[in-house]
């Protein structure tokens, strides 16, 4: 009021009051940074489901392997590639890794995992309990700060493939027929090939469940771990 009485205009009054504080960033940028991890993780799951069968003839032409071995080796190659590909995809949208971003992504991943485990438990309680007992503790502990090597080792050990491998060793141990590492690995490869064959021959749902559901969901937690 004193400035106006002295003949100072409103523009000069605003200049005298100093610069206005910067506006807070829009919350939409935090949500937009989740699009790339979600899409690429789901694309990796789709590749894990489609490419091993489509590329088996190409693999047999270039490598001295049978078609069944080509399917399994392609499956493992795509699975391992997912560990290196998506954990920096959020930087495609935003170069600033904020705490709000990884918290939102972890929330989405936990909801996604809970829905899948609920559906699995309704159809196969034993499988749902096994997956919940292995994946949920690691998923709850995962965050980009803290002992990252410990969290990474815990995530790898509770991944779907590691859970299958450990279950095979435990199954044979309960039968009092322990396996060596080589025998366990061969049994693991046989189980993968049998799962793909059962799906395409008899319509079994375990392989698409792991490839299109649990594996992309697990990759989301891998994204959370390497968010920063």
C-alpha cells in the first residue's frame, strides 16, 4: 500500500518484492518415468514367451544343437539378457532419479505380484505358497539404497528360474536321491523344455504364467534395485 501511495506502479512493486519462488515440478513427470520400465519389462516377458519357439529353426542352422536344446538355450539367453537390459530404462524419460519414482514403481510391482500370487493360489495352492515364500520377502526388502549387492543376490536367488532349480534339488533330496550339480543342471534344462512342450502341446498354463507374468514382475523389482 505504501508503494502505491508513493506513485509506484504494480509492475515496479512486483520487481521490488524480488523473484517469485520456482514452481514445484509436476507430479506427472514421476508417473511418466514408470512407463519405460513397465513397457520394457513386459516386452522382455513377451520375447521370453515367443522367441524361443520362433527362433529354434534359425538356431539349429547356425549352431550344432537340436531343436529342443535350441529352445531351452534361447530361453536362458533371453532370461539372462533381462538382467542387463531394463534396469536403467527409467532414464529414457527422466535423467533425475527421484525417490518418488522408485517408490511408485515398487508399489506397482508389489500390487502386480500380489494379484498374480492370489490368482495362482486359487488354482494351485502349493505353487502359490512356494512363490510367495520365496519372492515376497526379497520384493519387500528391495530398494536402491542400502546393501545393494546383498539385495541383488537375494533377488537372483528368489527369481523364478532359481526357484525352479532349487525346488528340483529339494525334491530329489526329499526322495533321498541327491543330485550333483551337473545332474541338477540337466534336470533343470529338461524341466524347462518339458514346460514349453506341455504348453504348446496340451495348453498347460505354467510356462505363459512364468514368462508373461512373474518374470516381468520380477524385472520391475530389478529396476527398483538399480533405480539410482
